[in-house]
C-alpha cells in the first residue's frame, strides 16, 4: 500500500530556500497529519502544516523573502449535523486566526509559479504589516441543520429531533454570539473586496510598487509577527476580532500557544491552497518527526528541534 508521502507529496524538486520561522528550539506538537487526539477534536485528518509550541508573544520570522499580506480567518467547529460541536461543554473555533501569508516568487523558491508560506494564530503583526479586513459571513444554522438532516424530515420523530437541534443551537448562540460569524471567506473577483491572501502575483507586485499598506516585501529573517492563540476561541470571546493591527494579551484557549506553519501554492482563482508540502519531507503525524531525512526545504535543517 502506498504511503501518505507517495500519495500526497507533490512532484516538485525540494530546493532548500527556507529558514526556520522561530529562532528558539521549539517542540513540534502537530505534523503534516493530525494526531488522533486532534482528529477527534476537529474531525479532520490532514493538517498540511507544522505546529511549533512556544510561549505567548515569541517572535516569528519570515522563512524566506517575498510579498507579505495579512488577514483574519476563523470558523466555528461543527458536528456532522451542523450543530456547534462542544469541547468541555463549550463551543470552540479553529482557523488560522490572525495570520501572515508570504508569496515567494520563482527567484526565491525556484518553483514555477512561486510558493507561499503561512504563519497562523499570531497575537500581533510585525512592523508595517496590516490585515485587510472584511465583514464576516453570517451562518444560517437553521438552514444548515435542516439541509444536513433532510432524511429525518420524512418522519415525525425526525422532525422533532431537528426542531430540538435548532432550539439548542439558538440557546448556544444567545450565550456565545461569535459562533454566528465566519471570517476569511470573501472570495470576490474585485480586488477591493477579496481577501488579500488571494492577490495574484501580478497584483502583489503592483500593489507593493504602489506602497499599498496591505502588501509588504519582507526579507528572510524579518520579524513578521508574534505567537498567540488567535482563531482558537473556547467559550467566551476574549479578544477583538478582525483588527488591522491586533495586539492580543495572553488568554486561555482550548489549545496552547503555538505557531502554525505551512508551505504550499495557491490557486489564485478559487483561493484554494494546493500542492502542500511537508517542509521536513515526512508527511506523517508528530510522533514520526524525530526521523528526519535530509531532503528538507530548510537551509538550516541541521538546527536542533526539540521533539
């Protein structure tokens, strides 16, 4: 049977062009695949990134030079029936939170079309980096619950179960109104209305040349942000969402402070991340990361990482 690496690693030559995004030796708490514990929480198998655990406000560095944009991305974690999933009795969220995306053109990444790196769950951005914000989408839970449970509507008992789901969801919304909002899903073709992470390479270059505040060329090793837990709400919302220049204090979450880091490409029409690569070339969950190979994307791959 083919391994995950054989099945999902894109056929791209591994050219070392990155440095580690943290200066310190940081433990890897999630690998390219989620651990079983995390899969049970998020109902997802692929992580397609690396999580480095560290302390609140630890500086995060650009792994390679490129065009940096920032945004806010957050969604409520749901059950299969589209009701809010509870963690220790409270609703919770996932997503990148406050994040920076850097587009690395061919001259940097040596990959046709360029590559992106993403740095998620930040508490604060580096100097000169601003999030382009948009109005959140509103979630119609009643419509979603009815649609995902349409087979139950054929029977009286099923209809009663659906009505009870809707009532329970409304009770949760009254206490935790943030679950009605989705951030980071403005996929307009209009450059003024679309998320900055969807700017095409041509748009990035033009906006940077025009000194647009939402696009900044950064050099490898520049500070682009600081570690936090943004996007990982649990229970009460304890910080301001969707700010251009966030500065989050240390707060409790369902997860610990960490940096989510990933390397991929982006389909500039759909906004979808594609051709994700494990920078360590392992493509498994965190338990396998002591088994480093030498075909990484990191220039400083010899750097000791605590695992």
